[in-house]
C-alpha cells in the first residue's frame, strides 16, 4: 500500500487544470520513492479496438520523450495485451530490480464518468471490463474511462470515439512525463546532497 492510500478522484480530461491535477497526484507517489528505485510504465491494450487503445496510444506518446528516467512497456508498435501480458511482466521483473510499476489501461464506467482519468493505489485488473481474468499490474495505476460498462462491453469498446481516447492518452502521457521528470530531478538532488 502506498503512503497516499486514498481512493482515486476522477479527473475529467476536459478540465482545464487536468494536467496539473494528474501531475500533482502522480508526483505524490514518486516523492516517496527511494532514489535508486526504477520506474516502469506498463501500457496495456490493443490497437485493434478503439476503446482498448488508450494504453498503447499513451505508450507511443510517452516514447516520444525518450527519457532515461523510466522504462516503458506497451506502445502501438509493440502492444502489451492479454496474449503477452505475463511474458512482459516476467521480462520486466527479470531486467529491473524492484521496479515501481505504473499500470495504464482503459476501463468502462458510468455515463457520467466517461472521459475521467483515475490515478489510484495498487494494481489495475486488465480485462475486468470484458470478464477476463488477467494478472494484476502496477504498484499504482492510471485508468481512463473510455465508455459505458455493461452487457455489450466488446461492442461498446469497438464503438468508442478515437478523439476521446487520443485526448485522454495525451493528458496521461504529458502528466506522467512531467511528474517523473520533476521527481527524478528531486531524487537525484537528494542523492547528491544527503
């Protein structure tokens, strides 16, 4: 359990202060990390379904920053999905010693919550919205509510607006990069000036 153990507060992607709010929420987690602990971002989903593309789109946008401050798994080119999730997590844990993992995925919710970004404690449960049981991912998670949950989840995901998914992916990638960059500088300063 992280030091912030509070329920996630939905942040609307249309909120003019959304980037600042998501960045601040993430920064709270990163400040508590020891200086040597590596951050790994796992973006889950597939580019074969608009609603489920939030993770890979976020990963692709995040990869453009080319930052040495984190490791990235899951992009449009190399998505992390149900078929390779366990292999990816195994590779991540084999190559990074005690990583701090951030899981990112789309989720379904209520009509009122569509477009909300949630940053929360603990792992996310990929596939839960479509009744799949997959390995949990993350010390913390970022979820984006892309559409309404219910009986026809696959159909709903296929009919999700790309504009919404792109807007949310842009918000998440920008906020995450800023939060990691600022906290990385702070953690390096703490090592240099004990």
